C-alpha cells in the first residue's frame, strides 16, 4: 500500500486462508444450520490492525517534506464531522492517503460527533474492490464501521458513472452510523464534473517527511535503548549513526517498512549498526560496487545473475547457466580455461559464498533482489533476454526447475517494487510447462493480484486466461485455490465459471473443481459460492455457463471425509432452510436432465449412499432431497439405475442397497399411486435387441424428447435379476408384479 502503515511488501495484512477447520462433526452441522445461504454478500473486508492504528495515533507526522503542515487528514475529518458519510482522497502514490484516512477515522472528536445507532469508536476495515466496476449494492454497510476502499489501481472507463455508484451508498451508511473513505489516483475522481462529487473530494498533494516517519516509528513504536542515537548525527567520539542516510523525500511506506526492519535487528550485536546501515541502503552500495567492479566484464555479471537464479546449486551449474545467458558455446579453448581466474574467486568477487561445491547468497538476505532491481533499472535492454533465459532455466528439465517457486517470488517482488507487470510475463511460458509451472505461475499472479497498484491489471489477466488454452486456464484455476479467492471471491468465481464451462473435462476443469470446493469449504464464502452455482445451474444448453453449472454442482455435492466439506454443510443446511432444499432439488434435476452427465450423476448418487452409511452426511436430508428428485426423474437413466440396478454380473454396494430401500419406503409414503389404474401411473417402455432374444429388457431414456425438468416418460436401463430378499421398486411403490428391474444382483460364480 502507499502509506506509512503499509506492509513491507505493499500488500494488505494477511487475510483468511482457504482451509477447512478441524471442527467436530456436530459443531459443523450446527454451524451449517445457522448459515444464511441466500443472503446478498457484499465486498470482502479485512480489519485494520492495531499496528496501523497505533502508527497514525502515536507516531503521526504533521509536516511535509518542505516543513509545511499537512492538511489532508484535517480536511477529511472536517467533512466527516459535517455528516458526510463518504469522503474521497485523491492523489499520487506516496502521499500518505491511507494514513490520513486512518488518522481522521480514529480522531476522538469524530467518535463523539458520529450520529447513528452506535456509540464509541468506529470499527475500521479495509474493503477489497472485488468487482468489475463500482457497484453500490456490493459495498458493505455494517453499523458503526469506518471503511477504507483503495481503488488507486483501477481504471474506470466512465469515472462519473463509477463515482455515482459509490456516492449512491451514502444514505445507507448514514443510517448505520458508518463512514467510507475512498482512495483514488491523482486524476481518477471526477471532482470537477459535478458539485456533489467535488464537495466530498480532498486532494492529497504533499507527502509526510519520510525521515520523520522513520524516526517516529522506530523510537515510538519500537523503542530499544540499544538503538538510541542511531538516527542522530554522531559525535566525534561515537561509533557513528544512520543520520547520513535519512532523507526528507523518503516515501512514507518505505520509511515505515525500514522502521520495522530496523526493529528486528539485535542492537546488542557488535556489528548491529553495520547491519542496520546495509538494511537502510537496501544493499544499494554493495550492489553498486559490485556492478562497478564488473564493468566491461560480461562473464562476471552473467555469473552473478546465474548464481542468484541458481542459489544453492553447484559451481558447474552456475557456470553453465551463465554461458547460456551469454549464448556462449560450452566448448572453450583450453588456453582460455587455463588462464582464466578461478571460478570460486570470480563468484566471491560478486559477493557469492562458495561452500564446498555449492554457491549461495544466504549470508546476504535481500542482496539477490537488490541485484535484480539494479539490473532491471540500470540495464533496461537486458529485461527481455533475462526473462527468456529464466524461462529456459525453469523449463521442466532445466537447471533451475527445482527452484521455480523461489524464482517466482523474486519476480513478483521485482514487479511489485518496480510497479511493472513485465516480470510477470514469464507466467505465460510456465503455463505450458506442466504442473510445477502451473503452481509457480498461479502463485506469482495470485500474489500480484492482491496488490493495490498492480492488482486490477493482474485480475483482468486471470479472467482472460480463464477463457484461454488449457495451460493458461489451469493457471487461472490454480490461482483461485488460495488466499486470492478468499479475498476476491467474485473475481475467483468469474474465473472458475469460465474454466468449468470448457467443452472437454481437462486438467483446467479438474483444477477449477478443486478450487470451487476449497472456496465452499470456507464457511464465510459458502453463501457466495452457492449463490453463484445455483445461478449457473439455471442456464440452458445455449447459454454460456451451462456445463459450468452442472460440473460445479457435482463438485460441491460430492461427499468428502472432512466435516466441513461443502456437501456436508449444504445438506445440513437443507434441513432447516427450505430454500436450500429447493436449490439442491433443482440442481439435481438440472444434472439429470443432461445425458452427458449420466456417469458422474450415478457416481454422485453412489457417493451419497456411502456417505449416509458412513454417517458423514445427515441421512434425513439426503432422503428428503432425493425423494423430491425421484418425483421428477424416476425413470431417468442414472436415477433408474441407482434405484433398480443394472444387468450383468455386477455387485451393488451395501450402502446403495440400504439407501435404495429407504428411498422406496419414503417414496411409497409420499407418492401413493392411483390403485384403480396402476398401469397408467408409471409407463415402463422396454425394447429388446433383435439379435439378442435372451437378454433382459433394455430401457429407453426419453430425456431428449421432453423438457429438461418434466416428469420422465422413459424407462430404466437394463437391470439385474432380483434378490428375493430385497423389495423391488415396483413392489414398494405399487406398480404391480415385480419385474427383473430394480433389484440387487448377488455376486456371480
């Protein structure tokens, strides 16, 4: 973020992870019963941390780089005190917009003057812009909140329309006694186009003095007697200080990050000040010296870059990679080899440490990233060749393939630091390089997608890739399996819908199903996931999302051993919420109406039967839902096969037999046929192959000849010989004399 309370990497404080909790079975069901699956979810929020609040209350800097009083926070506070529920702060990066917003929202005067149903200080939350465009209906509106919405990285095609959407939320916030401060880019808010938009706008034109931000944070927030005097000019008889490194124009976010880094240094160590100086410089001096000493020596600079990418590898591997970067033939003249400096010496000259045969920079944490930043800035012509070279090294059998995750982290750090999307372009190549490449590319893009400045563009890339080839679509789906999906669920669901709608069930679809289950296992996200999936299942065969809805339904409702799996939660919720039960029935009917899903539908029915037998789902919920589905699809292929069995020497699992009996009895109670004309109650149409007069009857499935959810007129598939001890469907529901259909076949000889 671009303020003095930011995380060192520019990201928001750590958010929720997509992990199923280890709740006890009964607790999960109790929680599931309390979930409102049909609420209208708003944008995700993250609580402002105590550290952020402490920074603006205890270590506030009132002056800018020229020593003038900062006016951003006082002007925002003035508007809030005038009962403006929404205030907009516009300005370039590094002007302390977020810090000013937090300062105003935590002012005690505002607490006393805030109207509404709540009393006391506002509870502060960051709002994540998980939308394609501003939408007032998505903005949160809990009572007694102070919201911060950073849209500095967004590009609105119609700024006036976007601004109207945001301001349209004002009355709702006023009624709840809540406030919203919106942070935008320097020219993003159309303040001059409408008096209402201009009235609530505050321009942040000056940044806090960076040296004072660092000093206040270090001495007030992280006091340490051993570091007393580090930031003050040294007396002649003292050991020195860091005062010569302080600059008024330091970006406040960088200054705050440096204070955190300095606070982690053990001030009692003999060379603590030297470590602090290196931290302050970000290794800049050492990097500059290294590049100066290697000027005109392409071999040594290539060796430096190779050692960074292959950190921990052997000297030989590093040398091979360096020659590949220079496109040199590995076969060299023997005289050149004999007269060249020793490899270990050359590596040590670029600050690498050689231990045995291995090369490492572990003794200089942060130095490799600083080298990449220097090369990216000062040697801009090397950017594309550098990325092409890294792509070669990280190919499935490349020298750097085992370290692709660490390289991905280096590149995303470079992209964030330089505010440049180009380092992320390598993800395109990784998307076509197998599972390891998919994971690295997804991790890199998912991290960058959460950044305030790069995030909007990266999220757009993920959406575009979801519609692409199998490799890029897989990366998009894998990116939605982690923290990104928890923070930006709407963006994730958009990506997953497009991936799930692919014509073939490939690796991308499988990854999307896993991501969807992970999202739905997160109780906070389950309502939003379920709302999306139920809307997808209502599409017709001509609509985009038709396949996605049915695949998503099967993925969510497939039982898993975890107590918090989506199937368990949804079925438990159906016992207390009729709307959820309706959704489950409609979803089943949508799946059964499509012959292409016969096999997965039958597998899902078998999975439910086993889950009931294992007591991992509530049997009453399963019976109630399937009883209604049978009313619509008794003779549809998968349901008929499940209830009546199949022909041939197959063994019906005991769990299926048991659930079949319970469904028969339930159906008998709720669907008693007209006994006066039993033949007209259910019509079983069978056909027999002309060349197989001795085979059992073959059922016909007439789904193609009827509306999707109409009551089927077809008949079940070929079924097994009846078990004399098992009641058949026809006998139990009153269809007359039992036939060879609908019974369990004992194992053959």
